[in-house]
C-alpha cells in the first residue's frame, strides 16, 4: 500500500510537469505508471497469499528459511 | 481554482498520513481509497480529466478491490468478531468527513468554472494521439509487462487452487462413470453392447 502511495506521488509529479508545460507526455507517463502498478499489485498480492498459505502467518520474521 | 487545488491536496495529504499511521489494515484501506480519490480531484483541477477518471476507475476501483479480496482471503476461517469490531461507526467518520469534503468540491467544480490550473486543460484526445504516436513502443512494453504480471500472478497463486480443481475433476469423472463412461465413447459403447 505504501508502494501505491509512492507510485501515485511519482505519477502526480509527472502530471503536474505535463500541465505546467502543456504537454500530454506527462499523462502518457502516468498511464504507464498505472499499468506497472496494476501488474505489480497482482504479483505482490499473489506472493502474499502464497506466503500465508505456506507459513500460516504474515510475520516477515517467520520467513527466514534462507538465513545463512 | 487555486483554493480547490489546495483543499484537495490537503485532503490527500491528511488521508495519506492517517493511512500510514493506522494499525488496522481495513482502516488503512479506507483512508487509502479517500487519498486516491483526492489525488484524482487534484488531477481534475490541474486540467487532466482523462487521468483523473483513470485514477478513480483503476486505482480506487480495481486495485483497491484487489486489496480487499486479499484481505478477505487472508481472514478465511477466523471468527467474525474482529470484523464486527471493525465496522463500528466511529471508524467510518474520518474517511466519510474527508470524502464529504471531496464530494462538495466535485459538485462545486461540476457546477462552476472550468478546470485547468496553470496551462489549461489537456484533452483526452491529445493524450491518445501522444500515446499511440511517439509512445507506441511504450504501449507495447506495457502490454508485455501486464502479460508477464498475469502469468506470474497465476503461477504464484496456482498452488492454492490446485487441490479443489483436482477434486472437482475426479468428481466429474465419477459422475460420468455413473452415467455410462465418458461422453465420446458413450454412443459407441452402447451400440457395441446392443449388437
């Protein structure tokens, strides 16, 4: 969710810049950011579900199988 | 137009800060939805109606529903007492007040003057021409990224649905066996049996 907020901020910066110089490029970049965020959310939520399915918990400290 | 921009931006900042400080996931989701809608209003005020509509539809509509589905799937099997606690009226007041400010602002914008702070409104037509003109490779790359995301999400999530699918499959096979073998050979078998 915080990642969503950060991506939103980047998109807002693009749109503001596009509005400042009256170019459509900023909005095009925002569309790309939107597509990327959608793909990233799908993969991230699938990962979270998989972790919950495997470890029965969402505690990040419990997922320490790769610890050396 | 300047006051509307500052009000929407203030609502966005306040709801985002409240979202980051919530300890409960569902409360944070409510504030995040309000934050996204506020950013959408900011886009509209800035003269980007196409992006504003896209933000409201894709972010506040689709991605938040995805988050809610994930939260609900993670809460399977627990008792519903916590959900009842979540839905007490005190929780709704904050997001509802912020969303009310946004609604008033949208009504004011719809009734009154044209949007477009700074350098005027960028029409959706210009965005489309720029998108499918010089940025056509970007569109193709985005489509490939979405396909990769789809395949990756399916690959990561497939183990959860594997067992029910197999059970479903065998169940249908047993059902077919009761009704006389599978459907392709059924007629041939019957004719062979009768002759």
